[in-house]
């Protein structure tokens, strides 16, 4: 059985790591395609090195662009790769333009598609990610949901029960797989002069926050305000760096905020683990906060990972109210959620591999 996996953006390198290892353990042949959606060393190359991912068999080098152009170029290049490889399965992760392009290319070639993180929904169609995951789910053969709630979303959309498997979250597998190595290899805390549980870790990159200047300003005003109570470390996504004006950036660093390059995965894990609070608009970071048992404040109107809000580990702050960030963050820091395991037990990759075998047509 031959599998082509398509990745392209930072979270997909992390999600692919445990699955690629599980495929190799099962003796299955995997061909890795990198679309090139992310290309900076700090957004791509570093993850291949740290996570010991195999080098891509096809590197499409697509790069940045408008949604239509980027997705269109990927579609054409992925079609060529799939036509050459003729796999039994296309395996895709999450909700990026790389996910959508790969799914469309495979669907037209009648190649069965397995979608990891199927059924996640924000029910906000202005998000590019929501369009990507809805379309991908509806052309997929095997829908690998991270949680029961994701599976229920799929059923509500009329997806056949026989196509749905609740596999759990592969990001949890990655945390368990790499924690010890991160502890050994990362010196992020010492380098940044941070004591454990004395700081907030923040990441902001979601288009709905970066592409509206007044929202981005309000979020940065909130983060700058928070630095008076807690040190704030912000590894900055290139999209946010490009959107940020110098004055706003200087106000944050001038108040003691620590602005750094996008972090490597091991440094990120260490910072997450030792943070007193995580502030984010990332999908993956919300879940990692829970795996590290750190309270999380999510700067968004809604989340796909509603289970964590229900368990009390995650608090939502609508970006329109970002001026209240300091007050809400300090309250969130004091909050511990109740225990639960909505995303499985960190063995999703093996379930995914087993499902690929069982659902092979
Ligand atoms: C993409 C995904 C988003 C995911 C995020 C993970 C889509 C629609 N969005 O958003 O769901 O959460 O990846 O990080 O697929 N850039 C660089 N260097 C890079 C990559 C990007 O400078 O290596 C800059 C470019 O200016 C680019 C911008 O970041 O235009 C946005 O990159 P893009 O891949 O289009 O979207 P992300 O915001 O990264
Ligand atoms: N991440 C990282 N360095 C950073 C920011 C995030 O290694 O500076 C990791 C993070 O630990 C998680 C993943 O990237 O595993 C999340 O990706 P991102 O926030 O870019 O995208 P999303 O999950 O929102 O799609």
C-alpha cells in the first residue's frame, strides 16, 4: 500500500511527524510532498531537522500568494506528483491551502483521500481555513476526527458513519513523542532569562487578526499592557511581522515585551510547558496548552476546539474586546480546568495507520 502525504505549513510538519513514524513502523511506503507554502528556515527547514522528518520526495516550491493563485499553482503541481506516484491513499492534515489543493487534485484523479483533523468547525465561513476543511471533508473517503464533537459535526453534514473514525489528535502524539528531547535540547528559558511559570507565551497569526489594523493594534495594546504584570514572550509569525507597524512593535518591546523569531518546536514546547499562561489565536497551540496543563486565552470570536472551553482550560476573548486583555489574561491565569481526554490518549497515529489499512478499497 502506497501513501502520498502532502504537507506545506508549519503545523503540518508537526502533525506528520508521528504519522510518518507510524507508517514506517507498519512497513508502509510513504511519499512526502512539500508544497512550499511555508519556506523560511524558521517556518519549515528547522522542523524537518528537529523532528527528523524525511526529506520531501517532491518539493513543489509554490511559496506565498493570494488564495486563488497559491491554491491554483499547488493544484496543478500536486496533480503532476499524484499522477506520477499513483498512490492508494492521499493523506492530508488540517485546513490550509495545501490541504485543499491536495484534496481537490486527488479527488479529480479518483485517489482516495484520508483527512486528519476532519470535522473541526468554527462555523465561520469568513475564515479561509473553514472553507478549506469543509471542502476537504466532503471529498474525502476516510475522515479521521480528533474528537467525538468533530465526528458529530461530520454526521450533521450527512457524511456516512462508515467513513468516520475518531482517531484522536496527532498533536498529542507529537507532544508525548518529543517532550523528553525538547527538555534535553532546548535552552529557550535560560536564553530569554525566563523563570518557570513567571511569563505568558503569546502567538498571533490568524488572518482575521493580522489583516485588520485596528484589531492588531488593540491586541498589541493589550499585550503591552499585560507586560506590566507578567513577562510576555511573543514568537512572531512572518505574517504578523509584515502587518505590524514599527510604533506598535516598539511600544511592546519598550515596555519589556520579548519579541522573537518563530520558535523551533523544541523551544516552543519548553516555553509552553513553563508558561503561566498561553495567549494565542493558533489552533494547535490551544490544544498544546491543554496537553501541558497550562491555562489558555484565545483571542478569537470562536474556536474549533470547543471541548477545551467546556472543560475550563480555554477562555475566549473576542478580538474586538482586546483592550480588556490584561484583566481577562490575569483571571485566566488563575483558572485551572477539569481533567478530561477529549482528543484521545496520544496514540492517534497508530489508529490512523490501522484505519488506512482497514478502509482500503
Ligand atoms: C497558513 C494557514 C493557516 C495556518 C498557518 C500556520 C492557509 C489559508 N492558512 O497561514 O491556517 O494556521 O499557515 O502557520 O493556508 N510568510 C513568510 N515566510 C514563510 C511563510 C509565510 O514570510 O515561510 C509570510 C508571507 O508574507 C505570506 C504570509 O506569511 O504571504 C502568509 O503565509 P500563508 O502561508 O499564506 O498563510 P499563513 O498566515 O502562514
Ligand atoms: N509553533 C512553533 N513555533 C512557533 C509557533 C508555533 O513550533 O513559533 C508550533 C506549535 O507548537 C504548534 C504548531 O506550531 O505545534 C501550531 O502551528 P500554527 O500556530 O502556525 O498554526 P495553526 O495550528 O493555527 O494552524
